[in-house]
C-alpha cells in the first residue's frame, strides 16, 4: 500500500468549498462507518449491478475504504482509492493491502494518465462536485476503451423533510441542490460513454428523535457546503423550533428520504456521433 498526495496547481489551490468539504469529512472519519448505513446500502447495490470485475479499478471518493474488500472480491486485481479528505484516508490505510494504492486528490484534478483504468467506482461522491460536467469528462478520459464507469448519486427529493422544515423557519440553504436525472443525461450525451443501466429508488430512514437524525448527518460529514450555510445545530431553541415543524410519520417518528440513482456506462472506442438523440435511444432500451 502506498499513500501519495496530489496537490492542485499552486495558482489555484483548493477552492474554499472544497477545502471545507475535505475538513468536514476528515472530522467525520472516526464516526462515518458506524453511521453510514444508507451509504453502505447504496454502494452494495452499485457493486451488485456491476457484476464481475477485472483489471485496475479506481475507487473515487473511497472515504474510509469500506468498499475495497468487495471490489477485490468482485475481481478487481488492483485498486486505487482516491479521496479529498486526509482523515478518511487515515482510516482507509488499515484496509489497504499491497494491491491497493491510496491517493489524496481532488476528483476534478486527478493525477492519472488517460486510459489508465479498467473501471471507475464512485458511490455518493458526484453530488459533492461543484462542476459535474468537468468531473464526468475527466473521469471518462481515465477509462480504457471498454472500461466501465459505475456511479451512485443523490437526486432531487433527498433530505426533502429537512429542506421543507427549515423553509418554515428561515431562508438560508440547509440542503444542497441535487442534479436531476435529465441534467445528468445531458452531460452524458456529450461524452464517449454508452449507457448500460440506470436505476432509481427511494430509500427511507426513520428516527425516534430529531436530535438522532441530525447527529447521524454530522457523523457522516453530510453538512451543507454552500456559502451562507447555517453552521452547527443552532442551539436548543432552534432545534426545538425545527422539531415542531419537521414532518412525522403515523408512528410519530422522524423520516429522512434519500432519492438515489445508480448509473453504469461503458467507455466507447469512438465518441458518440448523435449526441442526445443516441443517448435517448440507449435510455429507452434499459
């Protein structure tokens, strides 16, 4: 196992939101695995949809390395795990074997040669990108012809209960904006990728206490990185006000919704010639 760090160009450095993102996930590293039940479920379904693997795979946004063993069991001969958060990679070191390399890097500025990977596995990372078009194009370039891009991402409607409750209390952003499926299709239409599968599902968690719900979000590092975000839980008074307006189910529990999309695409030898119309035909056959 080798841990390396790829620094962005000196002139740009990390943008402030990315720096904050790295810090918040590093702080959550010690608590992430125990709290990340939804995230683990999403990753497991992405692996199941992929089927048998071979060659060198990039685990992009690898976090604590929780998916390394499953990727190897599926057939990946070599794994490179990349994450922006140093704290997460510190945890991942304990799971890294000789066939696994760890790299600290920005997903939009990866230090790899084109066509280096047999496949890219990225579960619940794309939604954190501030430039998803740039991210997807960069990732497609890293794939060998015939290689696979496997992505799980969050869609609009995720954490809708939090968003609706806070909208009754203030006008600040408390939930990030998630990219709709249609926008993702448009980005893929301009890439040399063939869409193999696309699935969506609604996953639901329920909590007896609102404080438990908010604590779990903190423990997985899932806080808003937008400028003007609310910081912290806002104290007991704010928590009490939020609890009064937060929706509950018939049993009086506090729900938290995740809208998830799973995408698998294959790198073409040549770019798609017909753009969005060709992608629409691919979608229709899935």
